[in-house]
């Protein structure tokens, strides 16, 4: 077996896109009530204007704004009240100069009116007459037809992860059902003679399967589904069988452990044993996560994540999240926090370093405190809030330097 042929993070992302962006993911129609956090597989184009008519945003009188021009406490304008607009009903009356009509909040205003004056700014002289003392401008207290959404406007794009606000938009359009991507299917294989499941006895020398469980929840959090989570011993045939099952039943196969160059690291050979291009990447200039493997077997991505839990999770976040976002056209809109690093920090030039940090708020400023530990220590991640990325060509960070913290 060859030793690592290390590639940069960006090169690896390009390889993922080139080989796997066009994987076909099934779609289905669901009620908008079941669409929360699902990903749209088609653009939503509005068939209507929202609102469909000019509406008042206040309780008041719809008038022609020019009837109010020049009026004051000393020289009010007097207007005839033609009647009242009823909620939910079309207005058939038009107003002329010197006339107005009462409109409740949200009610339709007559075509000939261009503004609404609030009742508290009006003096009601009798049932049919009001006086106004203050000028009001065109458009005041009115939402015009199509102000919110225009007919034929693209309201939501393919790849949108649907939020509660988006469900509100769909309801406004009268859309009952949307077409979404079905969850991307994953198989998770934890490999290693030492790895045992939670219901097994912890004999001396054994290690609980941390990665299988952490990856399971990362996939769920991404909107994916897990077809199978399993543990296999360090035997070529057993690993190959599980990878074959994974390829046949899933869209993406993840193997944790066995990605390095030890005598019992079979991931590389197993990936190369299937039809397809085999191993595309073995080794990334990345810390943690260098011994990652990316392969293509029978047109499916099979990814060998490093066994150390911190490395497995970080590699998932850098590459699997990226790939899923690319496949589903999800707009990557990750929130970051600006913070001040509170220690000098050396990195490893030549490698992109993902430095874990905790965050502390002092006097309305965030401070990022580097968290140190080995990549075999899962609590390094659980005690951190996020990470700072230090580029390959950078030797480190200076205390007090402003950094972007990517939240975990
Ligand atoms: N000669 C070299 N050895 C190693 C290198 C190297 O460049 N040259 N890289 C090191 C780095 S970096 C990492 S990370 C590991 C990755 O190793 P593997 O992917 O082959 O993983 P294993 O050897 O199977 O396991 C490593 C470590 O992680 C523990 N582990 C594995 N799976 C799980 C799991 N599901 N849950 C919890 N812990 C797990 C395993 O017990 C080992 O302690 O290679 C270095 N070696
Ligand atoms: O991926 Mo390794 O964790 O750099 O030790």
C-alpha cells in the first residue's frame, strides 16, 4: 500500500464536487406542515400577488392624500364619509375629492384612495363628516398589491432549508404541498478489533464506539437518514461485506477507523476492490484529520474517516456537510462569531489547522480561548464552542487578533 499522497482541503472539496455533486437523490411531495427543515428540490414561483389588493395597515379613513395638503389645526380639511369597508369584502365604492371611507386594519382601500389617516388623527364631527388637521402623504398606512410578493416572483429557491418563516410564505401563496429531497441515506461502519457497542461488556483494552454515535447525530442534524450503524472487526472480508451492503442500500458510506497506514488498516484496499475509480484521496493537509480517505465505489462516495473521534467529527463537518450542501444545492449560510483570540497560538504551516476554542463574553466582546488536547479526546470537542481556521500558509495567531469562530 502507498503512504499518504496529501492534498489540500480545497483540492479535496473540488474532487468531491467533481465526482459526487450530481448523485441523484429521490424527491417527494409533503404537506407544508411536514416540510420544516426539509430541503426544497424545486424553486417556488408565486402565481399571485400578495396582497392581492391595496390594504390599510391601520384603523382609519381612506382618503385622497391631496385632500389633506395644506390642512392644519387652524385650517382643517372637511371630508364626507361615504360609509365603511367590511373585512374580507371587496370595495365597490370609489371616493372623489373631499370624500373618504372608513377602513379597518387590513381592509381593502378603494382604488381612488392613496393613503389612510388613523382614526386618532381625525375629528369626527358627525356620522357623515370628519375633519383632519394634519397633512398625510401618498402611500401612508397602505400596503399596495404585490408589495409583499409579486406574481411570477421566485420566492424560495431550490436548495432552501425550509424555516418556519418560509412555511408562512408558502401559506400566504396558498401552497399546500412542496417537493422536497428525501433524506440522504448513510451507512456508518465503525471499524476496529477494539471497538465495542454500548450494550457490550467493557473488557480491559476495549473502546466504546464513540464515532458511530456522534456521526449518527451529525447526520440527523444534517437532515440525513441512517440505514445502518454497525461495528466490524479488523478483517478485510467483514469490512468489504459491510461496505457492499452500504453501497447497495445507501447514498454515502462512512467508515471510521482503519484509514491510516497500519497493517490492519483495510479501508484503502476495500475501497479499491469495488468497480469504480477506487481511492481518490488518501491524506489531506489538515489538522486534525490528515489520514482521511475518499473513494468512489460503484458511483457512490465511500469515505474513510480517521478513527480518532475529534478527527472523525471535524472531517465530517468539513467534507461531508460540504458535500451534502453541494448535492442538495443548499446555500451555505453558517453563522460565525467574531472574537478576539486570548493567547498567542502556533499552528502547523503547510496544514490547514482547525483549532478548537471556547467563547467567553466580556464587556460585550467575545474572547476565543484555544482549547488544547489530543484528537483522541472527545471532551476536547464537547468543551469547545467552535473552531478557528488557521490557513496553510499562516504560522499562527497573535493574542488580541480578531478571528472568526465557526460554531460546532
Ligand atoms: N504511521 C502513522 N500512523 C498514524 C498516522 C500517520 O500519519 N502515520 N496518523 C495518525 C492520525 S493523525 C490518526 S487520526 C490516526 C487515524 O487512524 P485510523 O483512521 O487508521 O484509525 P484507527 O487506527 O483504527 O484508530 C485510531 C484511534 O481511534 C480510536 N477509534 C477508532 N474508531 C473509534 C470509534 N468508533 N470510537 C472511538 N474511538 C475510535 C482507536 O481505538 C484508536 O485509538 O492514525 C494515526 N496514526
Ligand atoms: O487526524 Mo489525527 O487526529 O490528526 O491525530
